């Protein structure tokens, strides 16, 4: 369900803000993105969507790394996620 919702979310993001795909030497690791997301948790509302986390992504690579980072954050109970009936991915801060 989560992967299906993520794909739908990426499609919606692509329609509203097309992601330009190009080769670049700048790479973002999953660990770097986890640190960025953890830092942003202070400024995000208690519950927020996956789209909120994609707002600063400028490439498909960054979007995929963001998805992998939130999976690890969820695994470590830093984020808790749910998918609603419209397949929107919702997050809130976890117990860790």
C-alpha cells in the first residue's frame, strides 16, 4: 500500500511541478536526507504529508532518496505513517 501511495504521490507532484531529470554530480545520500528531514521536523506541523517532504526536492533522485529516508525513519520509530483512503501518505513524529 505504501509503495502504491508513493507512486501516486509522485504522479501528483509531477503533474503540479514537473521534475526535470538530468545527470548531475551532486548526490544526496539517504543518511544526509534523514538528517535534513530530522532537522525539518521542528518546523513541520504535528501531522504532515509526504508531499510536504518533497517540497524542497528538485530531482527524481532527491524524491526517491526522500522516500528511502522516511522508510528508515519509520523503521527507527522517528516517524509514524499512515495512508488514507485517497492514498495520501501522512506522517507524524514517533516515539524515538
